[in-house]
C-alpha cells in the first residue's frame, strides 16, 4: 500500500503526515490497569477544563485556522479535541467504544491532536492526502452523507473518502469486532511538529502493547510529493 501526499495540500501548510500501523490488534482486549488510571485522570481533566482555553491552545487553533482557510464553519465542524471534550462534559464521562478507540481517544485528550483511526484491511491500494478538487460525498461514522466541496481537505483510498476536514472519519473504514490491523493517521498542521506527532503515536503504541501481547507497530513519515510504501508484512 502507498501513502501519497498530494501537492495541493501544501498550500494549507500541511507538509508531512505521521502514520502508525498496528498489526495484531484486538478491539475487545481488556484495558490495562495503568491505562484505566490514565483514562480516569484524563476524564477528570476534560470535565474540569475551560473550553475557551482549549479553543485558544496552539494545537487546536491550528485546526481552526485550517477550517477557516477552506471556508468551513468551526461552529458546525469544531476541531476533534474540542468536540470530544464537549461531548465528555455533556455525558459526564468518556464514552466507551472499543479498546482501540478508547486508547486513541485518550491520546486525543492528552495531545489535543486529531487522530484518524481506521481498519487497515478495509483500505484499497493507497491512502492519498489531498484537497478534494471536486464536489463529492462522504459517509461519516454513524451519520448520513456529507457534502464535500472542492476546497475541502480529505484523505481517501481507491474507493472513497476515509476522513474529512480532520473532524470526521469514514463509516466504511471504521474498527469493528473483526479488526486485526489498524492505521492511525495524524495529519496535523503548522503548529504540530513531526516529533510531537510521533510521540503521540508512541503513547498509543505503548497503551496497545500493554493489553495486546502480539502487537507489532511501525511509524512512517510521509512528506510532500512523496509516495511512501508501507512494509508489505502489514498487508494481506
């Protein structure tokens, strides 16, 4: 499988993508005691934090700037971390989805990064990061189809859009009970260094490894106008 960063994304200040591939994952694995303690602390932080301060954090502000640059409303499409924290405050707790999602959701709270998570085996041929450059449609997880404008930034495979504007992941690529291999994608922006995103993936790796003894994990960096081939051992 190839990872392709199209030159159209450069104009938005996105010059590299950091990707983590996790093999032999178990969506139903029992979360470690260490992780559950971390999750509890992050939940308490989310319940107590000031949303206005979060909105002005450089990491979150970078996502806001990107959305505004392509003419999208940040009220209708708030950055991932901001939206997730609002959801936790409304619910009173972090939602439980499955082990994989729970782990990278906690990392989103920790780093405020937008992290795309997908079933690796549902991706066909390549992942291309690009400005859409055409009108299109996108099916988010547990939602109805969304209109995609020609200015929207997305990433897609041969068959469809996997993630839209860094705020929604695609239904057709989500984790399920049969997921064996996962891909985590941190697109970032001008305020998020490669090192920052790599460290986030390493924390996800460590949390997965604590409850998945056969885990294999690789990190890749995709630069502008480069095609990066993923290790064939992670392919079917």
